C-alpha cells in the first residue's frame, strides 16, 4: 500500500509518510482510535510534502528514514519473537524513530506523539529480559539522538535488515 501511495503522489521514493498512508488505508485500528482518517492524512502529506510534478513509472526506492523505521520494526518483531512484521511494528517504528515525515503529518493532525509513545512502551515493548531491555534502550537512544546523522541511522537499519534477512535491500533515496 505504501508503494501505491508513493506512486499516486508522484513521489520517486517510499517515505515514512507513504507507510503512514498505507496503514491508514488498511484501516489500522490504532490510527482509527486516534481519529486519523485517510482524507486527513492525504491532505497532511500533500500539504507538507506536495505532489510530484512527474508521473512515477517504476517502483520507487526506499528513503533512508524509511529504512530506519523498518529496522526498528524488524528489531521489535525479533525481540518479541512475533515471527512477522505487522502494522503494529511499523507504526511503533514510525513513532519511535521520531524525526520523519509521518510524525510531522500526525502532529499536524493534532496527534500527541508523546502520549502515543507511552502507550507503545506499554503494549509493544513489554520486555522483562535484561538483554532485550538494554538493546531496546541503546536503539531508542541512538534513534532519538539528533546529533547522529542519517547515514549512521541508515547503516544501523541496513545491518538489522542484512543480519535478520527479512528484507531485501533496495537503493536508498533521501527523504524530503
């Protein structure tokens, strides 16, 4: 769904905003509870990021921030031993990674991300094992640190992808 949304908006990349649109389009329950609707989300994405001028004719690449979000989702699913990456994992990845277009769109709609993060901490990351807690802490600190550049965050996401073998790497594209 995210790929289709990127193409619909004539964006040559799949960004976090397209993942968000895909989650809303798929009627992800958590977003519905927050009052997030497809028309509002599309308006927010179009307002903040615009519509591309040229029609996209091939599959768009994945932005570096999307790779970080996917990396967090993979780590989340792996630590929880869930066996697959779900909408819950992707949404947690968006919110935990913080500085991305999807969070900007949600905030523009009045969603209080700090409250959502607290709920995610309670429901998505309920670890009791010390190693999992330590790993989670390091990942969240790294992703929340504005002094870390996107290249390092991308590298972490790529390492997670490669080591877990869940996603085939695609060419990175800068997110606007």
